[in-house]
């Protein structure tokens, strides 16, 4: 399998991570789970025996969300279709993953999961009706529901309707009952996350420590990198996706003062020179695409920010952010003195020129950061 077949291309990656910091938990989880191998890793963690009966080689994603617009800020979902190995034939099943990234659990989660599952089945019904398939041939696919929770607080709420109901004994038999699985990343210990030795589990050990002291996070990075490096060349695309995820996690979830140290740990622990070269090339390509997007979208984004801060100030802030983002993609460590210099620039033409240099320069020393604003 070629690297480009599994890795999200640079445009897709930029679309996922050219975001505000608070959206990273949602976007990064969806980006990881675009790789069917990581979906397998997730199912293995929450229900290993069942995972062995699913043919993940033929997994496909259903490009549709069932989360209503008013809940998009706190959760998102992904739906996959895969053959279920059964006798005498393999029937299709659905895997429904709800990505919950708020800071605490939700009493209504059981109800919401059931609601989303019925919407999945209703979409099947509408498809059959639109195609004129006779009702006698309708067969709803079984749904495996999983909550992927990355919040910091312990999850205490059962994924059932009982959580928000007072049920007299005489009425208990009328309450719908179903099973749902949950992986609460922050409260699952390292041994449990890594019990299958799947690369996703090792990535989650780092995510688990995203708010820890630098020393603790650094140790988690080194340990995870040692296991990711052990992936053979057949899994090179997944290995590279993991390395890039760790870099992006650092950029989006740690203070800027730690970026140089933590990213250096990742880079120094990449064992294969081919991997290092591929990540450098990827960063170069992403930086070029970011520059192109900045030229085309900078004014529009600036105007949006300008609603509150003034149009010109909005344009300037967007351009400054684009310059810093490209520099960090290209050269990893950006000294605080350079960050401060860029923050003082107000001349849009000067910032445009700096963007061009950031894309093409071979090192930070080749870029003129002196503030020429009058």
C-alpha cells in the first residue's frame, strides 16, 4: 500500500488542522479514524473478541453525520460499514463512533446514542424506499455503537435510558435496552490502552498526558515512539500518520514555549531516515499549500475577524498567524524573538513577502525578520 493511499493528502490535512485550538480533539480523532486500521485498533480496545469477527480489510466509511447542528460543538460522529464474519456467509454491519470531546460526561448520552442509531436505520429505510425495494427484502444492518471520549473528567454515566428516567418496576419492560461501548481515554491506564500493542493505543497514551508536566509528556512521547518505530515498512503509511499526529498534538495542545523541546523529541526518536525525509517533504508541501490558501482566503478570513476587531486588524492577525504556522511546519522551532517580531508587523505587503520567504527559505537564517514597518 502506498503512503499517499493511507495518509490524508496535504490539502485534507490542512483542512483538518487549520483550526482553532479548541477544535483539535474532534478534528484529530476523525483524522486518525479515517484510517480503517485505526478503527480496528479502537474496536480491539473496547471489544477484542468482536473485533476478530469483523473484516476490517473491507471497511468503508459512510460519508454522513447524524449529529444535529446544535451539538456539533461538543461532538461529532463517523459511520463505517464492514463485513461481519459469520456462518455460512459474511453479513454487513455498521460501526457508529461518536467522538465526545467535552470536559465531562453527559447524562443524556444513552438517549442520544439510541437516537443516532435510529437515524442510521432510518437512512437505510429511506434509501430502500427511493430505490423501490420491496419491504420483504428490507434487512437493517446491526450497529456497533462506540463512544470515543477524550474529556478530562471521569465518565460516570451509564449509556442507557435509565440514566435519565425514573422507572417503576411495572414499566421497566417497556424501556428500550441496548449495549454501547465507550473508551474514556484519560481514565484508561496505559496497560489497558496498549494491551493489543496497536499503534493507536500508543498514540492514546500520549493524548492521555496532553495536560501533564513536560517531563511526563516527554516520557510518554519517547515510549510511544519506540513502539511506532517497530512497525515494519508494510505499515509505513500508518507510522507516518502517527508521527505527524504527535507533531500536531504538540502544536495545538501545548504552550508555544514547549514546542521546540517536544517536537525535537519526536524528530530525534524517528529511527528511519526515510521517515524523517518524508515528514520534511510533507511539511514543505503543507507550508506551500498554506501559503496558497492564505493568499486566496486571507481577506475573507480577515473580514470575518474584522467584525469584532476591525477589518484591517483582522487581516493583519490572520496573516501573522499564517506566517507563524508555515514557519513551525517548515522549521519546527521558532524562537520567541522571531514570534515577537512578527507580532509587531502591521504592513500587509511586508507580511506577504515574509510568507513567500517562509515557504522557500532553506533555514530561518535565510529570512529577513526585521520589522520594516514605518
